[in-house]
């Protein structure tokens, strides 16, 4: 058994992983890890299903052909050197990732900023939390998160802003819920969408998107009026810019704020009262705040409230940016963003000289490099002629992603190091380098609360895969810098990183790993999770020249009116059981069941007005592009707003590509793209037939069947495709494997059903209809694993009644919606705990508990309505 760390979100949960042979792992939560104390959410729980070798890149590839490491690395080093020699250091770039370990990050950053001599290294964390970084630096002088998970155990009020925590940081959510159950802590959720995080909240403010600054300034103005501003703290510890209070006061009366935010004055007052009544407040925020065109101002508006009321540097009181990726924070520590240098230093002449001395660097970068959106623009314009993408998939995840694809396609030299053989970005690579995956890597990560945890190697390196730090070090050596990169293992790199953090640091930088500067290999191997800067700001001192924090004047930007041609506003985000572009979570049959297709959620009134029904296929379009989604009317959407998920790529679906829709516009301070509000339209796509195809594993191909709508998910034993289209449906037959065919047809309904049998076992089924209904998929999927074929196969169900359990809600125990509703009604269940006791749902990882609360509320409401009619 190895103690390691979950590779998904920034909660950074400890995992106990035990190899079971045949590359499978038993996964348990680590009861000794302070972040999760033994709990894991659904994604962490099912990590063991994602460590197989299916789809892995196992050998270096040059121009699509297998090559040796020597050949591949020689080529990478030579092309980078030639490009630098001809066009200068700024003609090359690295685009890296919050999936990298700190040691990987450190080496890549050192190579680019100290040896190549350019700042052109940016990370996909730019897309998720760079506004928080910029906000922290403006307010505190350094990018320090002033909160930890202990604060959640001591707070009396949680304010969640722009964060679907129940889905995106489930263990943090469960920790808040525990505090609410134990101590009666209150929960306010501020989010334009009614998400599952809101289900059990004391108050949900469904504010107009982008009105957060008005809301926070209104709260601060109310705090001033109500005597909640801590004048003594301000005097001692905070610089207040001239005119700050005038700006806060402008238009900050209750009615004006309510009007701007589009909530009722009563709701707003309730928020103010809750804030006034609970000094121990933690305000958590994530992508809803950061991924905005005024994201940094929104961050500072939140921090202003905490600084002005003295709710910071005390137990249970702090603003708390929760990071999206497992090692976004580690990337911030090493300086993996183009706008920072290293170890919380930036591009001032002093810092550049200091880092240069420490690295003995031949060619230090002296200015910020290009941030993600600018970087791909420079690729498009030919200013960057060689780019190395590590552990990320910008062809899917960047805004205006089609333009990024065009840029990569035209770039003279693209290197992609990745775990997977076929990613949307990898398709543009001249050289592909096989990187070690989560269970094969060794190093450290830092979570949202600044806790450094070890990630330990649990499985051997398969094929010719190598850790990312090794790949970069070998490239550096071939570029002539072998001695500066002579690391034998991650412990060497970590020691150097710790030494740099302490180098000439007389207390100006809170990020200081001095105690690890000489850590031995054994101590590094055995390192327990450890937090740096344990209680920052506890004494009201901040890492600024005068020791004071700074209030930052923030003004609510004018909110755009709906455009005539693009009348809707598109918001984007995550699903509970998927991660990024699904290269890992997509391998888990259980995780796939929570949301099987990419949905566009739309307010039911808008759906009716636009002639859209549940299950229709709709085209969502923006000025940047268009993609198809399955329609899901949702009361949780405000009118005029739609929501799509970020996970689907061209590999899993003909539609559902959200990344190509947002504008490549960014926050002026942080360079973070504003993913959350893009002018858009939606229209129904006419469909003539619907179908599904189930294929046993060996028949599953990398491409998708020929259909207008085709999505693929992994199921036990194979894959399930949902299909829809127009015209001739016979092309689908070509997708069926060779074998004995059993067929049935109903020409009146335009229905066809085909099963393919190979060696007496089911190899494939295709069910298609033009006017009728399709049966549930679960029983048919189970037949892939059955030892022999059931005669009623083409009926789509077993002999005798077969209950359809509905969409899976509890993925751990495989419990469907209909089972849950049935139990609530028949057993008259009244709370989530009772549902768990009756049928087990929600009793394992707990990630579905908010969904159970929603289902319970809806079922009870429906029952009451029926009762009233009767
Ligand atoms: Fe992993 Fe879930 Fe913990 Fe995030 S909350 S680190 S996804 S187990």
C-alpha cells in the first residue's frame, strides 16, 4: 500500500493505493491525511478504474512513427535550439499544466526562464485561478491563500461565490456540511445557477452574471453603515486608497444593489443580516469568480470585505480561493505562470538577479512571458515557431478552441508530452513523448490550503514512459545545460526548489520551505502532508513594503444587455463525475453513468419559447463557433442563460465541444479568459432517427459512427454510443463487427434492431427508431459480460419483468433515479439519511447526497401536488 494524493481537484485528498496485480488498484481514502480524513468523492473513489493501459502512449513518436527516446529528444532539443538561434528566445513557448507535479513544474520553469531566457511558459491554471493570484498579490503583496480547511471546522457562516462546490470540490462541501450539522453553521450560495450546492443552503442568491462587484460593494457599504467595519484593524494593518469609501458607497443602497444583481431586496437583506450575525465567515470562491472578464476585481471585492471587517488571519474567518487542479498551487509556488518568475518572486530587476544567481543562469528572462490566450495568438501569428505542450489539451480547453487548433496546425514545430496516445492536441504534434501517469509518478503537489503532499509511485512505468521532470532534464542536457539539470530524482529537485524559496529570504516572502532545504532522500520519501505559512496574517502583518494589506477600489462594470443576434448568455462548467477532457475519468464505466451525454441546460420557459423539448438535439452557437448538445430544461437556469459542460472532445462526441464557444477575451490584470458569459444562440436540430449502439471492447474504434449526433461512453465490457441523425441510417450497419447477425424490423415505425453474436457471446447491438421508443440500455450493456446470449435480446430486456432503474444517481452503489423515488414514496422517507438507510444511496463517497436532497424535495413536492388535486 502506498500513501499518495488524488490527481483531480485542488482539495488534494490523501489516497491509499494498493496494487492488486494486473495493473488494478484498490483505492481508499487516507484517514491520516488532514485534507480528507479518509473520505473520497466519487472521482477519487473510482481512481482504480482509470489506471489501465488502454489508450496510453507508450513510446516516443516522431511524425506518427515510433522512435527511440534518443532520437525524439535530440530532435526536440535541436529544433528548439535552431528556432532560438534564428528567431530569439521568445520564439519558443511551453504550455504546461496543473496536472504536473511541483518537481516537473520546477524543471520546466527553470529551463525556460533561466536558460532559454524567455518568460514564455504558461500553464492551464491560467484558465482557472490566475485572477485569484492577481487579486492576492494586489491585496496582500504575495500570492498567499489566507485560509485552510481547519477554518471550515470553525466558521459559523460559509459564503460560496461562483462555486458549485458539491460537484467540483465535494470533500470541502462535505466538510462544510459536517460543520453545519454539528454546529449549525449557515450557508449562503451566490451563483446565477441553482446547482446542487444550493439544495440545502440557508440562502441562494441567483445573481445576474457579472454583478459580483456590486454585491460585495453593497455588502461592504452595509457593513460600514451597520458598524461592522473594524476601524482599529484598518488603522493598524490595511492601506485604504483615497476615495475608496466613496466608490464603495456609490449606488450601494439596498434597492440599487438588488436591482443590479437582479435579486429581491429581502433576499439581499437576509444575506447582509447573516453576514452581520456571524463574524467567523469564510468566503469560498472559484471559477464563477475567476473566469470572468473582471475576475481580479471580483476577487478583490471579496477580499475587501474581509479586510475591512477584520475577518482574516483569525480561526474560521478568511477569503478562500479553492483551486481547480490538483497542483495549481504547486505551479504558483514554482512560478509556472508567465507573469511570475519563481518561488513567489516576479520580474523586478532584484528578483531576476537573485534567481539568476541561484540558478547560475546563463540567460535570465527579464520580463513576463505570454499568457495562455496571448501565447496561442502568437502561435497563430507565427511569432512563436515552436511550442511544447505538457499534460494538457488546449485544442479542447482553450476559449475559441477552433482557432487554437488552426494555430497548432500551422505551427512549424509542436511537441506534446502526454499520457494518452490520442488527444485532440496530440493530433497536431510533430513529436509525441510518452509521460508517466498519476499512479506511476513520484513527487509533490500542493493543494488549495497550501498543504504539500507526496504523490508516490504505485505502479511501474509501462512501456517506455518517463516522468515529466526526466523528459525536460534530458532535453536541457541536450541543449548544453547538463550540469544545471543533473537531477537523479524528484528529491533533488524538491530540495533545490525549497532552497530557492529560502534564498536571500529575510522574511519578505511568506513562501519559504527553509526546513526542507536539506531534506534527505529518506525523509522526502516519508514526508507527511505539510503546510507552509501555517497562520498567515495572524498578526495583521502582510508581505508588502509597509507591512499592510491593501484595499483595492473596485467598480462594478456596466453589465451588457442581450444582443439582438446573440440574445442568450452561455455559462460553462464541470460535471460532478468527470474531470477536464475525460482522458482519465472517461475510462471509468461508473463515472460515465452520472452524465452520459453533453447537455445544454436551459430555463424551461426559454425552452418552450424556442420550441425545445427534453432530449432534443440543439445547436448552440456563438460568434466563435457552434456545437451540438442534448437539451435539458432546468429550473436551475435563469431565463436568458444556458449552461454547457467543459469535458467533451472530438474523440468522444460529434458535439458537446464547449471550448470552441467562448470568446478569447481576458481579464486585464490576470489574463484569465472570461468563460462564464458568452453571447450565444440556440436552435433545435431536426432529427429523423435516434439510435444506440453497444459494442464489446475489441470492436470499439477511435473514431465515431457516421451520425449527426454521436457520443461514446465507456461501459463495463465495451462502449455505448448514443446516436441521432437524418437520412439513410444504413451506414451504421458498417460499424457492426463481423459475426452472426440476428435482426428484427418494424417498417411501420422505421425501427430496426440488430444483434451480432461472436463465439456465442454478444459482440454488438444496434437499436434504431424513427418514430418509436428505445428501450433502456442497462440490461443490454450487462449482456456484454454474459456467458451466453439471451433469446429475448432484441426485446431489449430479460425474460419476465425487468425494472428500469433510471439514470444512475449513486454511482458507487449503482442506484438509479427510479429506485430512489420509489423508495421515498413507498417507505415515506423524509431525509437523505433515511434514503441511505433504506437503499444505501449516498452512504459511500457521499457525492450524490445533494442530488438525493433535490430528488427528495421534488418527489415530496410532486406528491403534495397530486394530493392537492385528489
Ligand atoms: Fe479527489 Fe474528490 Fe478529493 Fe477532489 S474532492 S481531491 S476529486 S477525492
